[in-house]
C-alpha cells in the first residue's frame, strides 16, 4: 500500500526546511537563512495520531521573468547566492513535481516579512494544481504577527494557520488538520496472489517502450485494473497462469504529454512505486551507461527492501565494440551498484524485442526467491559451518557465541540470529554471514535482512554485570 504524501512549498526563506525537520523529528534538511539552500527534494516518513505519511521538502519557488515583467516583485527577501541562480528553473521543476504527486500541500508564507509578489506566484501555481492546500503563516511568534498574518487572506486560499516552526507553536494543531485531509490508504487484500512489478528508471531510458513490448508478448493476456494511486492505472497481465500487475512509473502517458523539466526528476515517482512493488525493473540506458540518477533510484529500491532486476536497454544501438565487451560493462554496473551485488543483469532492446522475452521469467524467479523459506535445520547447518570456517573476531576479550538462527519472515527474507551479545557483531562479519547464506541458498535479485538478538539469559547476565559496575 502507498502512503499519502504531504508537500511543503513556498517562496525562498520562509522556513520550509525548519518545518520539515519539525515534522519528521530530526534535522534531515539543511537549514539556512540564505534562500536557495534546498535545491533537491528531501522525503521522509512521519506519523501523527496513528496516521503514517510521507513529507516532501522542496526548494523555494521564485517569480518567473515573464511575471516580473507584468508587475510581480520578489519583495524584501535576501538575494539568492550567485551559484544558486542557474538552479532556479530546476528547483521550481522539482517543487512542481512534488505538487503534482502530493495529496495535501502546505503553502508556507512568512508572517514576519508579510505578503510578497512571490507568494502570489506560488498561490497561482497551487490554484492550477487543484490539490488541497493549507495556507500556513510561519514565524508567527507573537500575537502581533498573528494579526499581521491576516493579510494573507488576499491570496484567496481560505483559512490561515499561524505557526512558528522553529518554536513548535501551532504545529500540533496544523497536523490535526493535515491528517483529517489525508486520503484513506487502500490496503492490499491478504489473499492477493498477484506479483507487483514496477518499471523504474530516469527519463528517456525506454520505460514506456519496454511496457508496450511486454504487453505485446503473445503469451500475455492484458487487462486494465485500477491502481492504488489516483492518477495512474496499473496494467494486469497473466503470464503462464501467474497474475502480474505492471506499475509503470511514467503513468503510461505519451512522451509529448510530459513536461521535460518535471519529468527529469523521477525520484519521487520511483519512491511511490517501490512502496507497492515486489520486484523493480531498473532500466538503464546502454548508450549513456549508468548515471548518478540511476544509482539514486537503485538506492531507493534497496532502502525499500524491494527485489530488483537491472535491464540495460537500447542494446541494439550500441557499437560492436561495446557488445563484444559486455562483460566489462556489466562489471562497471555491478561496481556502481555494489550495495546490491545479488542483482541479475539483462541486456535488452525494447525497440527490437531482443531478450525481452527473458524479462518476465527473470522477474518471477526473483519474486519466488523473495518469498522462499529455508528450513531451520539446513539454515543452522550452513551458519555453523560458516562460524567454523571463519570464527568471529573477539571484542575486548569477549567472543560472539551463536545459539541458533531462524528465518523470521519473507518479502524480503529475514533471518534472526540469537547470540550472546549483539554488540559483538562487527558489520563485516554480518556481511560475511549474509554472503554465506546466499552462497548456499541463492536468493537471486532479492535483498535479505540479518538481525542479531541477545539470548534472555545473556541479557540478564549483562544487566547483573552493569549493576555491579555501578556499585
């Protein structure tokens, strides 16, 4: 199921990042008095009154040159740093995408500065979005500023909510309103046996072409089904008696209907898609090779614990020399994605259909590994053999002892190690044990989680030693 999204937008230097940090409970966004500090969107999960939702911080929306010509003025904001000026269109594009994807929008204004032309610019943009908007007057630290904030009624966006993000004044009341406005989350039925496959990647790598090619396969029976988001229709197909739902992150729109500036930033859409996916098809452009944006999207997939298949598309367009050296290209991709070394890599052409017939079967193999369970006996034999071949390092004269290991869950496969003291586990030894499990039981394309827990007897012993030390 996909969580609702709340976007924080406004002109520069009104306290958007300060409010973001307040809502998520930690200092995730860089806060500065200089407008233009937040250039990329920052996304984090938060909770209020038992409702979980995602909060999206955005950069400041500036007045466009054509609107300056017709009389709008920025107002008394601090001038942007010179090195931020070239990023203004990109910052605005990211904010526009956040608005497009949001369920609720928090429009932040500055009660200390008052109403400006840039506020009118943002208000006009939000009216066109037709999304639910809460007009928030930040920096309302006293009664005088609360009264002065009434001038924001001129924007025509309804009720004004005065707050102080830095001091937390009024934020709780604001959140009460926010959660009331959030849409209900559509939960997936427990008996849903469909495999959800998301097609992810940056713009122009061939995602829509791949979707069309997959749906054109002779063995696929295709039908439209309602998606869990308002603005997309997923596509269901049956592949050799297995029901599959394809999640197209491009929204299955014609290329000419997509704003290049907004579509360039695919991170938010990728995050929303991975929340619902069992397997992600990460599409990479064979001509351009892997880019920072590709690794960013791959990082989102890894953080969500989603299984993955990497598809190197446009293989028909590369030179003969590149084709002959495919192993080197694959090695480079694996090096850039070394945080997910378990990935299958396919070289395909959505245009010609080359090796596309292997995409769905590979994804289904990966999905099967995602739900695979290992019996306790063979699992413990594997781990004890790993301990015997490479004993864990000691820490301050104490050695890690293993009692037993069990698989606690699937999707992704999760293994719990019961040991004498989890603090004795070095991250390198944890990685060693994960690799040994993979060597014996495979899990292609699927992340696995390894958790260490202390035995109750050992926890009691550590508490006893701690009390004796304090005395």
